[in-house]
C-alpha cells in the first residue's frame, strides 16, 4: 500500500470492507497505517466494518498516534453489530474530541440484546472536551444503553445527548418514557446535560 502525504488532510472517511474478513491479518495493519497517516484530521468518519476489523487487535490504542486536532467523529453503522470497544480505543487517543455521532445507514438489529462487555478506561476527552453525543436509528438495545450509561457517568462536561429513534421506538411512547427515565437517573451528576429523544 502506498500513501501520499496526508498530513494536511482535514476531513477523512475510512471504510475497510467486511468482504475481506478472511484477510484480517493483512487488512488490520493497513487500516492502522491509514489512521496513522491521517492523524491531523479535524473530522473523521469510520464505518462499523473498520471498527470491527480494528477490534481484532490487542492493545489497539498503543498503535495509534494522538489525534490532537480531531473534534468530530462519526461512525456509520450498517448491517452488523457495532463495536464500541474499538471506538473507545480511538477516543482514548482523541483528547480534544467534542462531538460523537453514531449514524445507522440501515435499520436492522444493530446490536445483540444482552451483549455484555466492560470498559477498561475512560477516554480523556470525556472529562475535558466532549460536549455532544448524537445517535440515530436508536432502538434501545442493551449495548447502546450500556454505552449511554457509561457516557452519562463519565463525560463530565457533556452538554447534550440527541437520540433519534428508529421507527418502531418512535411509535412506542411508553418505551421511550422508560428509556428517558433510565437516562435521567444515570445523568444525575450532569445537571447541565440535556437529553433529547426524538
């Protein structure tokens, strides 16, 4: 793989195709090399496939440079489960991040109910710069709720969470109220954080 000098790039979109899963031992190093080459971007869009590939790597955050200029990150979810662990590894190296936007392009089951995992550390940006979290096509699944609870517990200067509900949840006001109540309990320490559910 030959990359030209990408140090002046401001916006980037990285999508490692899931069709190459049998070649992950080759694909992952190339994906990491690309991310190293674009470490000066201000805005980064990642596909869920890219995060899935990266999740196969141990000590992932140690392989990344620090993304000092990164203020906006967007994750495009499609057909497969979403890997928050790989995202957190990137967030650990993004000390000035202000906005996380998780956008689902299609609306299948985006994560498995009861899928349990733990967070090893809190990214620095949660305490210093993260102001906004946006998630679309939200269906209230366990993994998304786990991440939202983690966010509300640890993102001390967070000002706004915007949740765009997927179609069936948008039509279920009772379930929306239950989710809102859970999140209001979790946000007790964040009096200035507004939670918008739409």
